C-alpha cells in the first residue's frame, strides 16, 4: 500500500485500519512510529503492528518485534520480540530472518544457538539481504560452527559491501588489507561513515587506531570524530 499523500488518503487509511485491514494497519502504524504526516504515537503504532501481525502480516510482526526490542511504545520485552521475529522469519521475510538470527546468536531471550542463527542468516542472504551476508561471513571467517572458509567469508563480505552494508564494507576492507590490497581497503573504509551508526563508528574507529598504517589510523580518527558529533 502506498503512503497516503493527502488528508483524504490518510483518513481512508485510518478507516481501513479500523476495519481490520492488516495492510492498512501496518502502513498506518509505520507512519505513526515515524511521525510521517501525523503526530508520532509509538504506543498506538505498536498496537496496530500487533493487530496486523495477528493476521499473519509478516512485516508487521517484524516491526512489532522491533518496537518491543527497542522499547518503542512499550517496555522492552525481548522474549516477545523474539517470538514475533520468528513469526516473520517463518513467513519468509528476510529482515525477520535476520532479526530472529540475531536473537539466536545473542542468546539474550532464548537459548543461544549459533548453528540455527547461521542457517537463518544464510537463508536471508540467499534472498539478497546484505546485513545477513555480513553476519554469515563472520561465521566462515571465524570458523564458528562451520569449518573456517576465508574464501567464503571474503565473498560474503564483498557482496554485502557492494550492497551498501557498512559492517560488510568494514569487514571486506579488513580482508583486503590482510591481502595487501591497501588502496582498495581504504576506498571501502571511507564509505563506512555514510551509513554506519555512531556506536559502530566508535568501535571501528578504535580498531583502526591500532593499525600500523597511518592512513588507516587517520580514517579511524575521522570515524571517532563522527561518532562523537
């Protein structure tokens, strides 16, 4: 469903949501969560996402999970968020697979299971989810629950980097640097700040400060400055 472009469109969307249309509920919930054309109302957004999720709307289930994981509209509830991510994942939504895999990998809300996590990351990656490609690549780089396969890790990171995932760009740059391909690595590192979170920039910046290469250290300082800003 396209986002409403007028007051009449928004009124129709609101009416459709009130009548139980899950597509309308999910669309209106997203607008309420973002404050897009309406006053932001995270609690109402969450309730609409949950109503749509109860009707097997996969993206709504994923977004309800996001709300409950991050405390948007309700207190943080990781077990419930995880159940909603699983619903979205089992419905075939790649971002739901990614979020469910993250919970399996962390073990915060359910028993940690890296083998299942990798399975979901790999499935999402096969559907073109770039963040999942990076996470799968890490398993192959580290040899966690699978034999170490640096070639597979390199390929996964490259695809993720080319797809715009900042974690993939950083990891791909690291493997390029290890191969002595310094200029290529620098090119990818310079892309990271465009989309990375401040938290990631702070972590990546600190890692780069430990590099013996001054060009890497300089990018690390730039990342830390961005994170602080």
